[in-house]
C-alpha cells in the first residue's frame, strides 16, 4: 500500500504542507477523504505533545485519534 500526504486546508485555499495542516494516510483513506466520505475537521497538538486528529467517518461517527 502506498502512503499519501493530505493537506487539511487545500493548496488552492493557501493550505501548506505544515505539521498542523497535513496528515499521512493510506491511498484508500485519501480517496475517501477527497470523495467526502471521511471529513477531516482539524489536527492539533495535545497538552501531552501528541498529535490528535478530529474527523468523521463514512457513518458520520466522530473520532479523536
């Protein structure tokens, strides 16, 4: 499987490849993100220094990973 880098704020909206604006995902998940089946809300650094991604899956279930 191939890994892709996804920008949360797209390049056409001045989104850059930064730690806060990009995530690494498999090609299948990247396709699901671009088709709107997975909705990325935001990525942030928690108080313990761990990256957390807030998103909604295909069933609109909320995740904090």
